C-alpha cells in the first residue's frame, strides 16, 4: 500500500503525461499531466480499456499489446491520439514510450507521452520562413536577369519603329513593346509591392470589417460570412492597406473554393460559410522567436480544402490550384506579413480550411 501511494505521488508530480495500464490494457492510473493533455478524468475512466478512451485507437492498441507480449519497451514517433472531452474532440500529436512494468501494483504497462504539437509547429514555421527567404532571393535574381534584356528588347523595338514608314511593320514593333511591358509588370508583381511598409497605429478589427464588407458585397447571400472578434486586442503598429490586401486575398481564395462546382454535398446542412476571427496569444513563438503578445487572425471556410500535394507549396510563387490564377497572391501575402515580423500558416482538409495570420504586438500590453 505504501509503495502504491508512493508511485501515485511521484506520477502526480511529473510534468510528463503518464498512463498506467493493466494486463488487459485497461486504465489503472492517469496522472494530472495526462488528464490535461488528453482531456480525460482518472476518476471517471478508471478501468476503461484504452480502445474506449481513445478514438480510432486500433493501431495504438496493437502496438501496446505487442509491447506487453514482447516485454520490450517501444517508442512511437508522431502518433496522433484523439479523445472525446464532453462533446469536443481533443487531438494531440505525441511521441510516446510504452514500457512493461512488474513492480507497480495493478499495472503491467507504463505509457509516457510527450506532446510535440508545438515543436512541429515551430519547425514548420521555420521551414516557411526559410522557404520565403529562398523564394525572395531567387525572385530578385530572376528579376534582374529578365528585366535587363527586356529593357534592351524594348529599346531596340522603339528604334526599329522609328525607322519604319509602313504601319503594318510598326504594328509588329508595337507588339514587341507591349509584350516587354507585360513581362516587366509580371516580374514586378512577383517581387511584390515596391513601396516600403508604412507603419501606423491601427485597429485590426477595422481592417477585418473592411474586408468583410467588401466580400459581403461581392458574394451577396451566396455565402454566410460571420465574425468572432476578441475585443481585448490592443491597437498595433501596421500598414492597414497592406493588411487589408492580405486578408482580402485569402478571403477571396475562400470564396473561390466555396463557389467551385462539384462539392455541393458539403453544404447541405450549414451552407457555404466563411468565418473571420481574432484572438490574442501570450508568450507565443513565431518561427524561433518568442513574443510576449501575438494577434492571431483566422479565416475559416468549409469548402473542399486544398489538395494534399499543394498544401506545402501554396506560399511558393507561381504555384496555384487554379489554371486562371497567377499563383502570386499568397506568396505576396506571406511576404507582407513577414515584413510585419509575422507569419501566415495554413491547415486544410475536406470541409475545413484555416488560414492563420500571426502578428506580434511588440512592446504592447493589455
């Protein structure tokens, strides 16, 4: 009894989430860290099988049973554990180690769980920053190599035009000049706005409301647009016109997804929906830099989602899922937010696409 109380006290004081399971993979103990991580209650779920505690846990059950049978520890990387807390799904990406035990009364297996969602997010954001920097460097080099000969081509065409008296020949030189101008404008668009960011004190909700009003006028009653704002977000230093363009670009992409044909079955109950929301996060990491306060803007839609083969490339210039799109909008949006020391992230699956814009509130308190 003393040993049992001792191991219970030790487990409760650990920051690592720990489950103890018996020979039938039923819960014999769950410490406080695991209760918080998985949204479970030790008092309520005592002696419940792991298959009932977790949703879609057949693979986890198999691994735990094999560990129990073999008597050898097993570590599983980047496993997704899903449980039901009330009516809400709790999902965590974790590394866990299952270890057979024979010195803890009533328990045969100890499962130590380490959440890695935050680490994965930081690594993903670091890759996004690195990709954006590489893209910008590539585009600047490409722009230089394209614009120099384009200037020569355009100048030569202008000189030729002066030598011709025949209007038909001048028409050809005019085509050369127009196409050179078109290519120069395309390169300029790839590089993004030339004007420097104009920082001023703004209310982020005025930016979001401006976008909502513009989109509502464009879509009418085709799409339901709702908002969920955090009124505690303070004013911030930002370029409101650039932020309007960023949010407008993302929201118009959502409209395009929702009005794409062939997915009508998604909207039979809730209809086509876009939600714009804002939240404030404390002690939040963007890339590898920690910020005291961060504003998070989310644009959600219940459309068909972004194809899996595109989701990791959507911020790369010239990449688009639509033939009629230049593929520059999201790349430019990411560049603008990077200039605000922030980041745009995206998660998507069928029926649920979320673009999250993170903007640090340096030196501001609430």
